[in-house]
């Protein structure tokens, strides 16, 4: 289930199940979004991106959905594996700039 | 993808001293680099935008005299934490942007963990 920790919400899923991580973004002018994975002590790693003229984009085992009406992004991970355990952040790119704003993040814990 | 290298990976310094962190784009030219700060269990907070050949743009609440940023070339930006104090202990991460079709992708360094004792 989902719970709120001190700062980061945590999502616990059973190995092999699908994971859905949600993110609300703040700026209507954002037109490009990226999901990042961050493992402990490391910088963020690119997972998948989506432009605002798309609703859905699929990668390998991952799918990003974008709902511009409610300014919501989700990351779906199929057949979650132990190696998927990490903190996941969405980032929005403000249109016309190189600036990124990060969401609060979600810790994904994969249970064996 | 493009590679951004950050150095050092970790540093411990005494209170009152200054620490310099380097961020390099290894295989592309980055006219713009960004510096983030991340406290435990929190998200990345943008500190400043570093533009090659010009002054950095700092986010609200970030002291520009304490966090000196220099972007002397298209592949190197440095962040100097001056007169460091224990509350400056944090994970500092840089990123560099590369324009590509459909968006502006950002590439991140591996981060620098600063501990001020």
C-alpha cells in the first residue's frame, strides 16, 4: 500500500506486480516531463520522457501517462523487480527554458 | 545518453572552510548547467542556473555569496560552498541540459555528498 513517511511517500509492491507512481505538477506552462529514478547516494537516472502533446508513452517495462487537464503524471512499471527499488521523481520542464522543477518523489519498495 | 561527471563524490570539511565541487559535461557542450541540493528523504531543490560566460541565476532564498558558481567554459561549472557550516551538509547534484527533438533533456552528475564537521 501507500503511506506517507517523514517526507517521502512510500509505495510497497510485491515482486512481479505492477507499480503505479503518481505525480502532480505545478505549472501549466510546462511542456516536457521526465521521470527519474534515484538510487541511494546517486544522482537521478533518466527513465522516460513525454511531451505535452502526448497522453501516453511506452518504454521497456515502463509507461508514462500524462493528464494535462488535472496536471497529473503517472509512471507504470510492469512486473516490478527488486532492482526497481529506488526513489522516483517526476520533473517538469518550463516551456522555453532549460529549467526543471522536481516533484516530491516516491520511494518504491519491492517486496520479495 | 550524454555523460555528466561530478567531482568529488564525497567530501568532509571543517566548519568555516570552503569547498569546491566541479561539474563537467564529458561529451557535449552545455551552455546551461544547474545546481541542486537534496536533503535526506527530500526532493531535489534547484539552487541556481549556471550560464556559460555570465552570472548565475539564483533561486529565491539561496545566498549567492555563500554558494559561488562559476561557469567558465561550455563543459565546466563549479560550485563553491564558502565558510561552510554543518547545516550546509547535504547532497549536491549538478545537471546539464542538451536540446533534443521534442524537448530539453537534462543529464545529471552522480552527486557530491558534503559533510561539514
